[in-house]
């Protein structure tokens, strides 16, 4: 498989030479626009963890939570689906499912991301590598499937679209695998907002500044003011589709997990530095404080928090700054959510079903100050901009979820007063035959305004 980002990989080239040359030159010029203006991360970021290029930030009450859900045979239609839940306490249907959109088939529904105008939601499947585009702007209470993209493996040789990250007029897709050997060597793909393929970039497998890349991918996140893109690494299709119990016992397979993060020059889209971060670094969260220039991640297999930060000389470093639970018990950190002011971090650990809060007042030395078991298995965690509401889902991967009574499937909403999580509502995805609840995204009828009240809701911290 050739994953090199050569000129010949640019889409819509009508000739072998001239048109492709024009296309790549125009594309590079567009990349330059990404860093032409200093964009305040805290002002334009999604609710604490998404692209700084996305508009429509919800600083008030979110009206809906959309849950990308894995189908389960025998549960309803058995299809993967987007489930919409009313999240506004002023609504008569608060805490209830108000809409579902089935996409057909069953292909390991996983993550989602908005386009830069927040009108469309892209959602991927890790098995068949299909990407589904939903219109959530016309009526967020009733998302509509408007496009299905099936060309990722053919166009790029990549598989397992995982992260969908908005760029101006574009969608940057981070992938987990490839269609040659099902391993973890993969890359990034760029589409335009209409679903047209634009370009691809390989994750580095050679040495960059003395550290060898492993070629693996997972999450990605941008600090445009520093002209940097960070990527993390997980594992390939052969591993993530296996039964977790069997995988853990396979010593050879367990060697095929990512152990690196890559710092890219955003404008040039070239790897600048590879960091050694053992144990599968997953979600990346830049601090949203405009005075900060650091990001944090959690390693799934070694249960550590790692900080990526620029020093006074301009050099970037990655270092282990905290331990999550007891690594000997393999709590398996699976998701993190950073506060809007960069002063705190939620961490979900799958195996013990625990939600932890870390004080990030000093990001060099995070301190756990709170923990609560929020389920028998927990995966994704999302918080509102003001930090007062926290949402948790249950499913990790179809063949990694627990069995029997421990296989809870839910969306749980909590209120947070800075001291305690208290239950707000729950949707039992098993009881309602919906499927395995995975990734969440918020929408609002009117940004910053509650559905039944014309008075803007203030953004109050804690």
C-alpha cells in the first residue's frame, strides 16, 4: 500500500500532469489560510474538545445530544443509527429519545464530527469504512442522512475512519488502519464539505528528529496559533475487531499498538517531530485557555496522562505527568474531556466503570480530586461549555464490551456542582432496543438560547 502524499493523489485531476499540479498548488495555498490569522481557541472551539475552526459554539443550554450507536442483532432493526435525545430540562420530552436515523447494516459505528459551519455531522464506521453525513442544521431534532461516502479505502488505501475534524470548508479524517494487511499503519484524508476527496497524508514510519514513527493513527487536534497539528496512535483493524479477551492473551498482537504522537507543521502538513508515548495515546485535548499552548492525552494500556508542551526556547516535549487509577489493574482510560478554562479534566476508565476528575491548575502535575463509578462499563464523556452538565456513554467496541449483566448500554446525564456528580436522566439503550451507545455530539435550536426562553443563558464557570 502506498500512503505517500504525492501530487498524484489529489482528487479530480483530469490529466496526469497539469491539472494535478494546479490542484496541489491551490490546495497548498488553502493550507496557508489555516494559519494566516490568529484564531483564539477558546472563542471558536466546540464544547471543550473540537475544532477551533468550527462556528456555532453552544455556551448556553444544549437542546439535543446525538449518539452514534452500534446496531445489535435482534434489537430493533439491528442497524447502526444516529439517536437524538432531548437534553433541555425545559422541554416536555427532556431525557427522552425524540428521533432515530438508521443507516443500514452493522459496521462498528464509532466517532463523529461537525463541519466548520456546524450544519452537517460526519459519522464513521470502523469495519466497512463508510462515512455517513447527516444534516443537523435544518432541524436538529430530526437529523437527516444526506450522503454516504464509501470511497476512503479505494481512494487512499486507508481504513477505519475515526476522527472527523473541521477545517475551513474541509473535513480532516484521521484513520486507524489500512485495507492491505489490516494493521495500524495508516494516514489522514482530506475531503471537502460536499464529500469530495481532496488529498491524503501518510503517518510517518521513518525517523523524524531521531525518533521513529510507527505509522499508527487515532485522534488529531490543532493549535492554529502555533501552526501545529498533533496526532495520536492506537491499533489496526485486525486488533480492534477481535474479542478483547482473546486479544489480551495474544502476546504478538499486543505488540501492535501505537506508542507515538506526531507534531505536524500544519501549514506544510509535514511531520515535524515524533514523540515516544508508550501505551496507545488516545484522545488529544488542547487547553482552551488562550494563554496556554499545551495539550494532554491519556494512554490506554499504561494508564498515564501525558502533557505535550512548548518550552521557553520553542522546543516541544512530551512527558508523563500523572497516573490514572492502578495501572496494574488495567483500568483502561478511554476518553477525556477538558474544561473550557483548561483547569480541569474528566477521565473515563472502561474496565472499572469509573469517572475521575483531575485538577489541571498545574498541568505539569495533575491531581485527581474526585472519582465516581458511573457504570459497569463507561466509555465516552462530554461536558457542556460551562462545565455544569456531564454526559457519559457505555460502549467501547462491539467485541470489547463486557458480557452479561455488565454489558450495560446507556446514555447517562449528570449535573456537576464542582463537588459531586448527580444523576439528571438516563436512556437505557438496551431496554429501548437501540444498540450500543458510543459517541456524542450536541446541537441547539439557537446558539446560547434555551428552547422555551428568549433570555440568553450566561456561561458560568465553577
